[in-house]
């Protein structure tokens, strides 16, 4: 049965259901307060009970602090050991230490490759497991400071580069880039100095030209070695639910930028690696060597194939192609499978140990995403807004956590089975524990087709019957925007969606009297046409918290860049009432988003990773015992290197899909049991039926609901763009001596402009009002 409800139904229903029990709740609270006071007096009369409780709390706090410091120091030590190992390896001391390591850890079952993988992968895996413990015991919600006092932004929130090929770069990111380049330069210089020093002695009869050709090949060899290390790092940022990203609270939409940087750097190294061999072969008249596929040593032809696939991915990944031909970029990027497979065939099982951990963790994340996305998710409702945008509501299990700046990847098989698109959540976790909302604007082919399906169902008044696949939610571990006294939100078009969620969340927190919240929020919103202003109709602060204005100052400044006020009809720019076309699917409530997500239960994820590693060890151990040992006793003389590389890949697949997959299946079963229990409780209380159907009286009151006009004539400017300098200067005067959180979601030009103002007011203009602006981009750019 089709029914029409505005997006604020959940809040209205809950508020009206609670109105009848307010007096009982107040009476109960008074009684409980009296009982608590009596117990408190009795405890004071007895003397020691409150003191013992205080001592217990103090001991618990000290124990938690000691554990937190222990885990943090351990994480730092593991990181320093890993970096130190990389720095020492090229030296003479490093060579001796490496030979000693191989001699002491090499076994007949796993051979030298097992020792090499252990050397480079064990620090990464140690960071994963220790980091998992840290995230579990000390989640970001508990570690968050209630308010940032200093008037200077942190290194990670102060932009130093605001335009150029790297985009917006903060101080922390610039330091990371410099540190990475120093490590790479150190490794290359040490290796090459040692190699060049001995070349003349090794080839005394070689001419000067031949010596230079050999030097170029040595450069190519070490460029490839460093490229392998960068390749391992390359896959970590695109592991969407990576424990390492959760540990340092970097969401996938930010980490994607680091993947782009590492991708350009890695492909530069691999391209130079190939040229350093092809060039000398050309001058030697041995260019035919690119077709060699020798069983022992490095197989050249697989390397050529891998490089060709990598170059094709690289050429289609530049911003120009991503913007104008996204599907070309999207589909060619799946050549990473060809690239990795033939790269392993090229170097064998020994050298691939350098990149093993990054590839392994990405494979696990990819399998987990596949497991989650296989579940069919129903679309609970879709609301067609007058401006052409639409709001989609998806059901979720109550234990699936997300925060206000989360996003999901959405796939609708009836439109395209292969395409997945990211969308920001526009609802607060406090809005409903069973639903998630998304504001979507038709911009491309895929979103237009989805909008046509919603519009067709709304106009024809047919039941909504959309089936979707969902990956996520992903996002920040903490609600970092709560650290600031004031917020400046800058959005462009549909980029206002995450800020709708932020404002909703603040309203809920104020409603329950949570302390230390931002008390002033300024939303600067630029749109092309006045019709897009109706997108903000989905935000109704008075429905969430009627008395919010007493505690939160909400300023909205809208800018319509293309329409002029004199060109609009009389009254066309005013928004007083809404009539939203909403379609429902009464069966979708049972088809919720799967809880098998990388940002989910850290214990299950940790257990699945451990099982995957164990599976890899078991598989490669069995292959070593029953195949490699009988063949050549792991001497690398009979079994070709490329076959050994295939064994490594097969071990990854078996470990992740069979052993890790078994743990994921158990996780899924436990989740199904908990969801069934929660669903039965909801059915018994009648909450699900009431939320979906409601009464005729509810519908009548909702259809005549008057909108609170956040967008009015007085706060809307037509035919102009926002003057960011004036806006920043006004905020600096109002909050002198404070640190303002600046969040931006919009096109790249808007991000650069906002970052430029943050940099200017943190440096050149900082002396005026001693106000800091902390830059945070919540834009998702692939």
C-alpha cells in the first residue's frame, strides 16, 4: 500500500508517542532522585562506602591510562622498528643483519621467501593487531577532547598548499611527503653508491659505455625494489575498513587522496625501472629480452605485461579523465588484478614479500566488502523533492554503527550491476537506530536513472520496489567537529547533505543536555538555481528539538549564483509549505544493510584477519611439505620462480576466502540471530508497524505541516558567490581567541578557496583577532 509521509515522520511519531508518558517519566525521575539522595545520605553516615567507590574508580582510571600508554608506546616502537629496518637494510650492517635473519628464520617448509615475508610483513600485521586492541579499548568517542582551547589549528588541519597537482595539502601531510621522500632517497643513494663502487672491479675489461649501461641497470633494479615497497603502501589507503586507517582516524574519502599520490609515485618508479632496462638492451641490440620468460630468476615478459597494465591504469586516472570519462577510469582501474598477478609472476615469491602485507590486507578488505554487498537491501522509502533531488531511506540493523560524516557505496542492479557510487549520510545516528537517510541529486547518468525510477513510482502512486547493494558505512571514527566552540560549514549544491546530518546530530545532543558542544554554527551554501534551495527542506530543527534556539545559534547564508531575484516570479523565492511525494516499500524493513563491514565490530575483524593469516601459513606450509620439498628441497633450482609466486597468490586467496571467510560466516550468523531478536521485540511493541503505516490522523497532520524557513529572503543572495574573506573575517571577530572548525563539501575550486582563507587567517591575518581556522574537507573525490 502506498502512503505519503514527509521525511520528519520518525521524529514526529516518537515525540507524540512520548508525550503521554512525560508526567509518568517525571514522577519516576523524582522518585529515583529521592531514593538516590537517601542512599547517598546512608552512605555518608556509614563513612567508608563512598570513599571505597572513589578509590575503585581512581584505580580503574589509572589502569586504563596505563594500558592506553602501553599500547601507544608499543605502536610507536613497532613503527620505529619498521622504519629503522628500511633505513638500515641498504647499509653494510643491514646486509649482514639480513643474512643473519634469513639464516635463523629460514625453514625447509617455507624457505627463504617465508623469512623475507616475515621480515617485511610482521611489523604491519603487528600494527594491525595492537591497533585493533587500541581501537577496541579506547574508541575515539572516549578519546575525544571536549573542546579545543588553543587558537591555532593542529598540523593536520592547517593547509599550507591550497592549489596545484596535489590539491590541498596540510602541514602534517607535507611532513609525511617529505619524510617519505627522505626514506626513498636514502635507500636509493646507499644502494647505488655501493653498487657503483664495485662495478669497475667486477668488470675490469668493460668499456666506459658498458659500465654506464650496467649502472643504469643497477638504478633500474633499485627503483623496482623501492617500487615494491611503495606498492605495499599503495593498497592500504584503499582498504576502506582498514584497522590502520581507523587507528589514526583517517576515513576512506581522505585516504583516497593518499592513494592517488602513492599511485603516481609508484608508477613513476616502475616506469623508470622498465626504461632503465629497455634502454640499455636497445643499445646492446638485445631488445628481444623483453619476451624472455625464464623459469629461474626474474621473468621479464610478465613484468612487461604488468607495466603495460599499470600504465593504462595510470593514464586513465588523471583528474581530467576522472571528471570527463569516469566510467573509463572506473573500469580500467580493475586492471589492478592483472597488474598484481603478473607483477608476482615477474619477481616470484621472494621479492613480493616486500609488498605482501599491503596486498594481503587489501585482499581481505575486498573479500569483506564482497560478502557485505551480496546481501539484497530494500529501499524503505524515497521522497521526491520539488527541486528534482530525492531522499532515500535504507533500513539498517540497530547494532550497525555510523557517525554523522559517514558514507556508503550504493549499487542498484536494475540500473547497472557493476557501478557503485558513494553517497554521504544525511541523517544523524540519533534520528533512528533502524534507518539511514541519503540526499541524492541527479548529476550523472546513474543518478538520473535512479531519480527517474523514484519519480515514476511517486507520480503513478505505485509501490516502491527497488533493490540495492550496499557497502559501508565508512567514515571517521570520531565526531571531530564537536571539538570546536563554533563551526563554519561551507557547501556547494548537494554537498550540503553531510552538514544536514551534522546539524541534526547537534540538535539531538543539545536535546539530551550534552556539555561542551559547539554553540554557534554558520552554514554557507552556494547553489546554481533557487529550486535547489528546497533540498534543505529535509532539515527541520524544530521537529528534532523545538527549543534549540535557546542553546544553539544556527546561521544559514544561501547564495544562488545563476538566478537573479528580478527574474523570479513574485513569491517564487519564498518557501512556506511543502508537499513531498513519498513512496514506500512495506517489505523493505526486513532487508537491512549487512553488518559485515570493515568499520564494524573490531573483534570480529581482528579474528577474521588472524584466521586469514593462519590459513595462508597452513596452505603454503602444506604446499612446501608435499610439493616444494620433494621437488627441490626449497633450493630454488627446480621449481620456477613464477610458480612460487603463484603459490603465494593462491595462499592469499585460500587464507582470506576459506579461513577468513569461515570467521566471517560465523560473524554473519551471530548478527542474524541478534537482528531476529531485535525484530521480534520491535514487532511485539508495534513500533515497526506504527512507523511505517501510522494512523489517518498522523497523515493529515503531516501533510499540513508548516516548514521552518531556514532559507528566507533575508539570508539569500541572488546572482553572486559567497565572499569567503568577509565571512571568515566576520567569524574571526565574533570568536576572537578561539579555534573555529571549518568543514567544506563541494567542488575542488571551493575546497581550494576555503583552504586559502584558512591559511591566510592562520598566518597573515592571525594577529588581528588571534582566531584559528581548522580546515576539514568532507568532499569525496575519486
